[in-house]
C-alpha cells in the first residue's frame, strides 16, 4: 500500500517515482492512481480509499511517501473533521504562496507550518477559517483497529545526497519535462496540487521560462534534498520506528525483526 500524496494521481509517473510496470505486475499495489491530476485530493479521500484493505484483516506493507498520509493511516489522524471546500480552494489558488502565508499568519499568528508548501497552507487556511485557531487543537487522533509495526530505512548523508542527485538526473532523462508539458496541455493547471510536488514544480518553472536548462537539475536536487531533510525530521520524532541501514542486508534483518515482533 503506497501512502504518497503524489502517486495518487493518474498520468504522472516520473517525478512521483511510481513502481515500474514489472513490479506492479508481480505485486498488488493499493493507493495508486486514485484521481486525475486536474482534481484536488487530500488525506481524508486517501484514507477512505485504502482503509477497507486494512479492515479486511490482511497483513499489508504500507510504504511512504507522505508522512501525513502514513500518520493518518497508522494513528487515525484527523484534521478537525472539516471537509475540503472546493469554492474556497479555487479562491486560494489565485493567491501567491507568500499571500497564502500572510493570510495563514493573520488567522493564527504563531502558526507552525511549512510556509513554502501551498497545499498545506491552503488546507490550514480552510481549517482555521472553519473552526478557528489554534490549528494544533484540530489534530485529533482516533486509534484505528489495526496494529502497525514501524520500520525505517536510513543512509549516510553523503550517500543519500548522491542518490537524490542520480534520481533527479534520471527523471529528466526519462522525460519529466515532456510529461509535465503533456499534463499542462491536457488542462492541468500549472498551480494545481498535482504539479506542486518536487520535480513537477521545477519542470513547470522551466516550461514557463523562470528556470534555465542549466538551472533545472541543480534546483531539483536542492529541493529534493530539502524535502528529504523535512521527512527525516518528521520521522525521527517517532520513537516507535525501528531503523535499518538501506542496502542488500536490510531485507533479512527486517524480516527477522518482524518475525520476532509478530510472535
């Protein structure tokens, strides 16, 4: 089960790093291709789509991805029960990221949030306008009926940085710019949630002439490294995660750990 807020979109394959067709032919994946890229999507829709699989009683490997989605699935995280407001989202989409940040701070001056993330800003504004501050009060947890065992993979910083650079280079080689252009030409807005993810956002900037060919790869690498740092910061706060070094030896070690935990 994939817990990733970008892999839910159909027709976006490269920067989302979806499993290749040969892997999807061997193993059943859930959580992929749940919506068109022109549509909005959120954690509530994701949980509603995949929770029945977990309720079935089968053992599922949840891979992420988007930490908010993982938390929502494993810990029952909700966001105040406030449903998305499409009309308000359309209004917010016309604001710049800086303007969204200003509005969010007006609603809650001490708000702690990633102010570079448009999706999070729009949702925070939605929640605060509907229920009032503080936003932290709206984050309630209702434990789900399934048990989760948490496993993390880690790499030395220099090796992680090199993998990020190589993945970014490979994405461009596979046709990231062309895939992004096709999405735009099909009617997906440049400021859409689907194209706000790392990789697509830089490709949009390149197609709009705001980034040069020489700047594109370094910008992707920089933003992917920043994303990885934020993800690790989030995950390190969870003492329930058992960490393993990524590599060929990780799988037998993880399987041995799970065998002992599940007994």
